[in-house]
C-alpha cells in the first residue's frame, strides 16, 4: 500500500515540477519582453529627442544665416551711403578747386591786360609829349630863321630930320642858295632785308632842320613811302649826312630843307 502511495505520489511530483519550470520560463519571457519594450521605448525616446534637437539646431542655423544676411545687407547699404557721400564731397572739392584755378587765371589775365593797357597809355602820352616838344622846337627854329633873314635884309632908309626925300628907295637884291646834301659825307641807306623779301618800294619825303654849318639838328617824315620800315631807315641814314648850308647873300644861315629818297628794287 505504501508502494502504491509512493507510486501515486511520484507522478504528482513530476507534474508539479514541470508546472514550475513553465512558470519560470513564462516569467523570464515576460521579463525579456518588458526589457525589450523598455529598450525600445528608451531608444525611440532618444531618437525623438535627437530629432527635436537636430530640428532646433537647423532652425537656429537658418535663423542665424538669415540674420547674418540681413546684417550684411544693412552693412552694404550703410557702406554704399557713405561711399555716395564721400564721392559727393570729393566732387564738390574738385569743383571748388577748379573754380579757384579758373578765378586765379582770370585774375592773372586781368592784371596782365591792365598792365598792357597802362603801358600803352604811357607810350601814347610819351609820344604825344614828344610830338608837342618837336612842334615847339620846330616853331622856335622857324622863328629864329625868320629873325636871321630879317637881320640880313638891308634896312630901308629913314627920313632925315623928319623930312622925307622924293627919291624912291629900291629894295636890296637878296641872293639865296638852298641847302643841299653832300652824298660823299655818308653812306646811302641800305635796303631792309624784310622789305626786299616782301617786295616793298616807294618814295619818302623828309624835312631836315640844319644849323649854319649844315649839320642836321632834327628830321621828320613829310610824306611816307607807304612802309614805315623804309621811311625810318632813310630818315636814320640821311640824318647822319652833311649838308651844304643855305646861303643868304653869301652867308650861311640856319635853314629847313626837304629831301626825297626813292626805294626801288632791281629785278
């Protein structure tokens, strides 16, 4: 009987052992499943956080880039404005400098013109004064010549005792010889090279004032040849010549004499 009870108890023990093993296996499986789920959940959360962080980083970078572009655009606008102002200031400075230079040039030209005008006026006054002196000297010479001629003429007979005679007083005969140039005393005028080149010709009439020895005291142009160069070349050359003085009743006197000189080119 005891053997039967042992035999009956043995299968019961065996079934109980198998049931415990199953429970342990199921428990381990549950633990593994829970661990896997936890790992899965943990992994999924990290990825979500990572994605969120990456998204936020990308958004920050985009915002930073946009802000950088906006800042760069503003800097460029400010630089462009400063450049425009500088260009304007330089342009105004250059224009002002150019105006100052033009003003200085105008002032120099005005000063030069004023100096030239003053010199021309001074020359005109000097020429007028010289002409006046020449006219006065000529007038004095004419008066002196007239006085000398009057002295040479014989005085008319005056009545004796206030009673006039019936005899007619005949005027004295006055002999006169005009002054003449001595061509052997000087060189003839030389033709100016410029007048030869230009083919200038003509006859000039001059008047010379002579003293009693025939020396030229002064000379002037009476009638031009048409070329001042020829006129004054002849006047300068002939003023150095010696003249035979004018004779009145055989006596040399001061006089005026005219002389014509012809400039003619030989072909």
